[in-house]
C-alpha cells in the first residue's frame, strides 16, 4: 500500500491530515482504518488550557465517518491534540468490494483502536502493566452512537488505558428495550448463522439525514456515499454483534475512568416526519440510554441538552455551544487534577 505509513492531506483540507493504518486482511481482502488529525499552526497561549497534555480520539457511529471540523477546533482550543478514527469499511477506510460497516463482533475493532492509539503515542507497552504505567499525556476517548458503544466495551476490557470517556448519544440499548432485545436476538442469531450478510429490511426512513444534511433541513455538508441518506444496509451478523454489546452493558460494565454522556432531552421516533425531529433524537430512546449509561462504571455524568439532535455536535449552534460548555465544565471537575 503506497503511503500506508505517511500522513497525507485529508479530504477536509488544511489543516487536516490522514494516516492509513493497515490491518489484518479478512474474507473480503485487505482491510485498513484511517486516522485523521487536526494540525493547525501553533499559537501562543498565556494561560494553561484545560485539556493541555491531552490526546482525544474520536470514533464515529453507524453509517458515518468523521467530518465534524468544529469539534476538532473545540478540542484544539482546549489545548488537546485531536484525532478521529474512520473504522474499517467506513468513510475513508471503505474499499471497493467491501460490505460497508460490516463486522460480526465489536471486539474486532480492538485492532483498529490499537493501531490508532499506537500512532498517536498511546500504544500499550508489552512489558508493562497498562493499568499502572505512567503516561506523559492524558487520553480522552470520544464516541458517537455505535462508536460510543464500541468504546465503552473497549474501555471495560482495557482498564487503565483511558483517562476519560465522553459519549455522544451512545447506542447502549436497543430501541425496543431489553425485552425486545431478548425476544429478537435468537431469531436474528439464527438468521445470521444461515446468511450472515443477508440484507435486512431498512427501517431508516431518512429522517435523521433530513435534520442534518444541508441538502435538506440541516446545515452540514458531507459525502453522501460515505454517509447515505438512509444508512448502510443492515446485516444479521452485524446486528447480533450490536445486540451482544447491549447485553453486556445491561449486565453492567466496570469502566475505571470518569464517563460523560451527552444526550438530547427528548426522542421523537415516529414513522412519519414532524418538525419536532429538528430538535430531538430521532434514532434512540434517550431515557433508556441514560439508564444504561449509569451502568457503565462508578463515575458517570449524564448531561441533557435541550433541542439536541442524535449527534449533539450537529445540532443548531446554541445547542452545540451548550454541549461544548458541558464538556468544559465536566473537565474542570474530573480532569483538572489528573
């Protein structure tokens, strides 16, 4: 792979750059993840910023990729080095002939995350106890939706690696709740055993894209091939992997870092369009997500954001500012002395 270990200009333009991370091939051929970094020219700051000596790694959700430039700018203003990871078969990492977004176990992403952490200087030393190894820079993991679920499970399996976890509307529970998940899992699991990549019915009516895309009622420009209006096709083996993750969260995780969960104050899950969708989460049942968030570990904060969308950082400007303010306040409480 040419330039597989070189930072090159990113599709977002300066000062964004990307690094291809080769991974182990799978049944569909070569596999890569892509790390994006925000590298503006350094500026002189007279006062220490709250996220100085901190690295942030962002992981996107389902049918998504990193394009939230304002989020990178926020973290840079806080003093952090910001990186985002396009997981295998998403966005910059999607290759011809691959099934978009497909894995049959969320733990497969351990390889993607390990490669990204190694590239930004947080690789695990093989001769040291990761839970007690001193580090010169703090690490904040930031995950949206399915990325929030993936990072929560990763942090539970890798104690001591992250200093904090920030979750942006994490998909911690199935929309039909635990009873629906328990009833559906055996049926979907059987389907997955027969045909793991069968196309399941598409229940995404495009309402979320309508709230976000500038081509409709939103304000954001992004690649519709990498973030389709009605999402990628869902496959039973992938859904089984997600439901297994939900079951693990429901049983209780033991994340040893403080967790901040950002959520819209309300959900609007309907089979028809309504203007309320422009100021609410149209993907998840936020009250159920808040309940599950409290089972992630001993130190969890839930921040409710009025009029927020499913991705709170794609909401209207006042909501985004409230989200950034919530993060800043939380960091002063939990990370100022770490």
